[in-house]
C-alpha cells in the first residue's frame, strides 16, 4: 500500500524488496553513484535513476507526492523520505 505517513517501516521494506528484485537497490543506498555528465554512461544512469524515482513517487499517497517531487535523484528522494518518516 502507498506510503501514508504512518506505515513507513512496512512501506520501505516493500520498496527495498522490489528494488532488490529489479537489481536497482544501489540507487537508494548510495552504491550506484551518479555518473559525471560527460561520462558515456551518464544518460543510462539518469534513465535508470528516473525509473527508480518514478517507482518510489508512485508508491506514495497522492497528498505526499508534491512534497517530495523535486528531489534531484532517487538517493536524495529516499533520504528525504527516511528523514521525515523513519521513527
């Protein structure tokens, strides 16, 4: 179920499981760092990061999306959510 502010622990666990299954966990735990813009892999990294961001944003209760919409990458988005909702 979407993150509503009261279910962060179960929500974050389900997101982590889904990202592990898609081999994308590195985008939120800092292991898959952003490529330099002049790096040939930058566009590929950016595309994958945008996919992860969209998965996370689509897993938020609609009233929360606008608050977190302007994160610049998936890691930043994940850290902002953790800071706000983790007990």
